[in-house]
């Protein structure tokens, strides 16, 4: 059985115990687990950041192959934890083992993909403008450019993905790959699984000879440690997945610093689904079943949960509603991640149902065993009442969705125009309808990071072409993704080297290195061979 330390990781050593502490909570049994986790002190924050700042000088110079070996070692150490990791994660989150097995696989695949990216090398976007000493009226210097790491990155664990988005997840992986030390502020909802994962990362760092301070983790069940980490002058970037309120608080802290730093915050999304009339007529019953499964998946605790469904009062509506209702009513309740999340779900769902002209369409009647159970639920409102009530545009985190019935496609387009930035938008339509309703299509494209046709938003494929981000307020910066190989671009900056001798240049910029290089020869840009 793997030991859970219950203390703070600072560099490669465990800190002394702080005065403040807390215990891990098991939501399914409404009970606390025995280990005590100690909140980091101000001194420990300073010690951690000093180690990270010192580590940056050497870790940023570790060759790409060395960093790739480190990432692969992390995957091996995580897998070596075996079922202990999954069982602890299930205890602390209420998530089923099968779901956590899939999440562990995703975590391993993410880290492996970044290791492969490092070996392939083109991600640095190296470019070379060779000198033209005979150019008139003035000679042209030799200028070469590539992406370089920024410095220590602060990562906030996420409540709904204890593996893929937390200690060794979508922020830590690319930050480490780019050559940045990482300091994780562990999420208090799963401190034990964070502890086990952090131990795996530390062992991997030691195995592969990474500098002390390359990775650290601190605990806190409040806001003090996270605030101190973001404000610390050694911090250079922040990765966060959570609420709008939390993300904006960190963003403001980062902008108020003497040296402002970027906060890459994913802050929530209602992920609207728009159903056009002809598709509804042809596929009403199956569509109702499909959307119900997506709404209730994982107790609705996904950032891509479809919180709004827009539809027209046309042929097929009654069939769709009946299928949608029946599927929701037969969906078993599920344990939510924490008592607080469950309480907030019921509160926000209740507030939505109390809004004028909103009615309950269906609620789950199948009750599972355990505490903190959430019932899948859908509600109904007209298009005009949705347009008039901004409260209905907000996210209800959990297995809930609001069905907005518009009188026609003109009202549907008006309703969609009231939506803000989203991680995803989904168009359910026959192909001919896409060209028939260009205004709706254009509006959905403007507000979404991932634009889906005839599918559901739940399920995020980890691949180079994925963009898991979106216009504000879905994320703090729509240009960046938190999933896939391009997520590494959050934690790098461009740097040019002018008139440097070839022997002193980074390997990626030396003559004869063809990897991903654009070269200007006599002012004509050509692409060299890419391995």
C-alpha cells in the first residue's frame, strides 16, 4: 500500500508541519479520511519559490531529450502506483473506478504526447534569417528566433479531474515539457490523490536527474497559499481550471503585480446546443436520448456539459421532449465531487426553476446509494423569456440543462446572439440547413472555441487539432488551449538571437539543424526538411 504523507512537498523534501491543517473528505459516505494535510506557511511559499527560481536556470537548459525522459518517467511512476491511486481518487471524489481508469490513461497519454513533441522538436518554431553582408544600403544581420520557457509556473489543481487536470495534468505537463519548474497548489477536494501523484513526479525527477525545485506542491484549504503564489515575484505564469469567480480573482491578482503575469484560466461554459427544424423532424426521438446521456454524464461535472439546448416549436418537438424526459427520469442519481458542489448545484438549479416562466420538464426518479447525490434534471423556458432574463444564461454546474423553445428560427437566432463566449457550441442540423441559416452559424462560430456539428460537447479528444479554450468569459485568453500539444504555447515566449556565433546558439538554431526551421535566403522564405 502506498503511503500518503499528508504534508507539503517543497522541492524533493517534505516540509515541517504547519499550524493549519485539514482532512480529506469522502463525498459518497459524507465522512472524513484519517490523514491530516498541513496548509503551507508563508515561509514555505517563499522557500518553494526560491527553489523553483533557482531550478529554472538549470532545468531550462536540460536538453529536450532529457525533459522527454523525465515526462516518461512520470508516466511510469504513476502507473506503478497501481490501484492505490484509483481507489484513493474514488474515495475522495465519488467517481467510479472505471471513469478514473480512463482519466489515468488520458493523463499518461498527455504526458507521452509531450515527450514525443520534445523529441520531434518543431514546437519551438525555430526560424533563421541569414545575414546578407553585401546588402545595400546597409548589411542585413543574422537573426534567429525560437520559443523559450518563461520561468516558474503556478498550477492550481481542478476539482473535477483529480488526475488529468491536477498535479501532473494539462497545465503541469506542458509547463514541464517547455522547461519551466512547476509549483502545484493541490486542490483540497482530493489531497490524498494529489499527494500520491506528487510523490510519483518527485521520484521521476530524482530518477532522471532533474534539478531540485523542478517540481513542488503545497496544500491549503483556503485562498492564502494560492494568493501568495500568484503574487510572488518569482512566478511567471498561472494555469487554472475552475469557476469564473476564482479565475477572475487570480487574473486580477496577477495584473496588480509590479510585473504582471499571464493567467491561463478556464472559467466555465454552458456549451449551447442548437437544433435546427429539419434535423429535429427527422431525428427527434434519438436526439432526445443522446442529449440526455450527455447532460447527465459524470453527474454533469464536466466543463463541456451542455447546459443550454435551443430548439424550435416545429414538427418533432413533442417526440423529442418525450424521449428527453424519459431518458432523464431513468438516469440514476450520482455522487458529486464534494458536499459544497452538491449543495451549490441544488441551489443554482432551484434558483433557475424559480425564475419567471421556467418550468421543470423532468428529474431523475432513480436514486443511487450514497450521500451527496445529484439528480439529473431538465427545465423548460420560451425563447423570449430566455432572452429577457440574463440569469438563465449562467452555468449550473451539474447534471442540469435548460431547454429553450423558440417560436421560429428568427427567435432562435436572437436568443443565440445573447450568449457570451463558450468552450464549445454545437449545431444539430441537416447539411442543407447550414447554408440556409448562415446567421445562426456565424454567431455560434464567433462565441465558440470548438464548433461541433451533429455531436455532443462532452468528450475532449487529446490531439494536435483540439482547441479547448474559447472567447471570454469561457477563458481568460481565447488564443490558447489547455488540451493538446499546442497548450505548451501558454508557457513559452519568443526570443531572437542576433549575430551569435553558431557554436554558441541553442541547438535548435544552429546551422545544419533542419528541424522545423524556416530560413530566409536572399530574402526568399523556404521551408527546410522537417523530420
